[in-house]
C-alpha cells in the first residue's frame, strides 16, 4: 500500500461481499494480513490514519477474481 502525507496507517479492515468488516494485522512494512476466507469475493478496505484519525473506505477495490501478488488501485485518499 502506497500512502503519503497523513496516510500513516493506524488500523485497517477488509470486507468481502459476504462478510462484515474484518480487522487486519500489520505484518511488516506496508503489508497487512487478515485471517479469513475471502476467496471469490470482491474486497473493500477501510483504513484509519494514525496522525489525522481520518477513516477512508475504498469499496470494491479488488474484483471477485482477485489474486495474491497482484496490485489493485482505489480512487480514495487521506486529506
């Protein structure tokens, strides 16, 4: 995840089309992980900035055919 300015991440969640929001844990660097079965579901992400406490939501960022190792882009950003 590439963030700049006030985009230092405090919390991150992922939501599949058939799940609620699932908390993600910081793995290392810009890597986060969720221990959930999300295969075959489009994914949305909710991210809270550590500095500004602002929360942004990026809906349906990854399609249901998403795959680990690929890059997906959302059109939301911290202000």
